[in-house]
């Protein structure tokens, strides 16, 4: 199964369309969204192409493939307009040898991880900075941001095929980093 992983769309229809255009070319089975879908938040400027209603339409078009965790910008009103669950604080995804603990990052993150076992993956967005770091008993992964990347990182997403995580640039689908389980 090929999984598309993205975070921090923040209402940018422009970058949401680019994300799904790039992903459609590659094919995927499921979509994991790591929160902050519609609202840009008080700390961020409006992203280019800000149009939350259009993002709602785009995402609802994939409702049968999406599973999502709640970001710090999600609210009950977002759940009212999105046709897939968005209010879970985390999702557990089993692999052959470990667990992927997927969350937004405002509660559990590399500095405040949940209880994890050796080899587990902590996967979150929130910082808008792509990252892959090995800690004592877990690996921390962050896909970066779809619409408001920070620290000169690209507008990005990840894919996971059950064995390898790939970080990709939304503009051209170029792989710029990878991590193999």
C-alpha cells in the first residue's frame, strides 16, 4: 500500500491542488493528513492561494482515501464541513516491525514524545520543517509543510510504501530525502 503523507495545508488551495496533482501522477492508496488543513493560524501570514472553501472541496473529493489527525488549528466547525474525521489527536499505523505514531506535533513531538518502543516512528508536522532524526528508541519524521514551509525548505509531502519514506517537492515530485525502515 502506498501512503501519501502531508501536513499544514493551512487553507492554500493553490498548494493543495499541486499536492494532489503531483500525487495523482504517482498513484497512492491512502492519504494521511497531519492536521492544520483549513485555517492559517494567528502566527502565519496568509499562504499563497488562500481559499479554505476550495480546499474543503478538494479534500472532500478524496474523503474515502483520507484519514487525518487534528492540528492545533482544527476546530469543531472544520469537522462540520469536512466529510472525513479530523478530530483525532493521533493515529497508530502498524508496520511489519513497529508502530508509526502519527500526530500533528503540538502535543506529542520530538521534545515531548509519547511512550514508544525501540524502532517506532514518531511522525508529525506542525513545525513546517522536514526532518528525520534518530533518538534513543525511536525515529522522528516530519514531512514539512504543503503551503508555508520554513527554514528554506520546499513545499513538501511524503510517501510511504511500507518500507521507505520519501520526502518530495510538490512542484515537481522530486525526491529530496528518504528514510528506510
